[in-house]
C-alpha cells in the first residue's frame, strides 16, 4: 500500500515538474538577487570567463578570479572593478590539486567565504588520439574534470555549513553527445556532466535545498578554442558557432532563475535525446548527414599547423 501512495506522489511531482518547465519557457521566471555574494570564477582570463565576471559584477557580486594566465586575469579584474565591485585575482594552475587547495585557503583568509562557484575553465589538446602526447591528454582531464572535484571539496563544506550557495558547471554539448578526434575533450566533459549530476543528487538527498546547481552545456562557442570546426556548409547558417556574449547571457538567466540545466541553443536537446532513443547506426547516419563526424578535422589541422610553426608548445 505504501508503494502505491509513493507512486502516486511521484506521478504528481512528475506532472508538476513538467508543467513548471513548460510554463517557464513561456513566462520569464523570477530571478534571484546575488548582490553582495562572493563569486569565484575559474578560467577568468579567457573569453567566457571574462564575460561571466562582467555579468556577475553587473549583478553586484564581488569577484574572486582564477586563471593560469596572470596578465589576462588582471585585465578581467580591471574591467570588473570599473563596474564598482570588489575583485581579487589569483594565478592558479587547475591541473595542480595542491595549488587549488592552497589558493582556496588563501581566498578564505584574505577575502571570505565563496558562495557562488563557477567552474568555467576548460582546455582541449587538439590532437588525434594516437598523435597526442600523454601529458596533453592528462591536462585536459585534470583541468576539465578532476579540478571540479578539487574545487568542490575546497568550497562546498562552508556552503553546506550555511545551507547557502550555488555551484555552476560550464560543461559542453560534447558532454552529452560526442564527435570524432576530440576524445580527451569529450571524455572530460562527459565526466563533468556526470560529476555535476551526481553532486546535485547528493545535495538533494541531504536536504541541502539552499545550495543550488546549474549545468551549462553550450554548442561550440566562437572563442577560438575550436577554430576551424565546421559542420556541413548548408547547415552552418542554422547551427552557427555561438556568440560568447549570448552564451554567457543565456547562462546567467539560467543561474539567476536557479535552473538546473541549460543547453545552448535549445536545438542541442535534440541530439541529446536522439543519442539515448535511437539505435547507434541511426545516430551515425545523422552525424554523417550533418557533417558532424568530420567537423573537428579542420580544427585538428589548424592546431597541427600552429604546432609546426612553433605557436603551440607541448
């Protein structure tokens, strides 16, 4: 009898969740205030990280900016300070676990408790698997995936103590479905998605309803990270690379609305669903039609040329 009651309650929750999601696509949800919160952003010296910093600053959040590139990070800090918020910049290599823990301790001592954590940093080797040095493969996994564990272990305990906080994972559409020649990136982003979802379930199981999570899965963003990546030319106008500012603004809406997950653009939900519902051969046929099976080859070629010219050092 108890299981029947629980089943009915589950169906009511299921129906309510679906209706709420449908309504939120039509009606603008209420956005929360983050004025005065302390927000830490990794990869803050990069294109997306800088835009995230400026958008959070516009909302009144004070910032802690982490990046391995000191000059780029300081430039982001300078732009954010012009918006009237407090900004603290730290040079951190996210592939180094101990460096993360030590810098986290320094942040707590010098600035205070982080209440919003934006795991934005990401790298890609840009080499075919058999041509890629192990060190580059390891770095992609360390920065894109392992660092999520270390960042969360460093900052989540204080959030749990107050039952207040927000953890944002900037993953990728390539963490929901894959393509050829970027095994390191896809593996790391699949790991990021799995980590984020499991963490969200854990917080819910512990009734930590004051700690929110948001998973961001954008399509290829025009930051230069995947320069040269191309799908079939007839379809490029329908699914062009995303503008960085648009990507960040859509992400911010989801974060402030406490939305658990966002795919950018919404078209990205389709291959995510078809991957699960269609036979493997059907997905392969779709990839080939769209040019998705070979879309990374021009990008790989660009990286190889830059490497030969000495622009990229292993």
